[in-house]
């Protein structure tokens, strides 16, 4: 997994945690900076990056993007990397 992909995954996890806290948090978390960060990170992906991941990020399918990245991280972890 590239550094950009790791940053995207971390930001997706952070977004998920912020969304889950919206109901009870005071003040409410501002999600816009996280969306902007994800857009910026997605724009940094190289042309040869995973096309499915790029598609999910372009479509704002953040749960699918996170699942894709987590699956890749787990697959790499299982082979000793």
C-alpha cells in the first residue's frame, strides 16, 4: 500500500469516527475538512493507481473505498509484508 493510500485509509477511518459521533458530540464535528482532505489525497493518486479505488473516491463511495483499502492491507499483511 502506498503512502497516499495509507493516508486515504486513515482519513476514511477518521471520517467514519466523526460521522458516528455526530449524534452525541457537542459541538458537532465539521466533516467538510475531511471531505476536502480526501479529495486532495485522491487527486494525488498516480495514474496507475487501483482504478476501482479511484472510482470509489470519485463517486464518494467512501465505505467501498475503505473496504477496498482494508482488504489490500489485510492481504499484504498475510503474506509477511
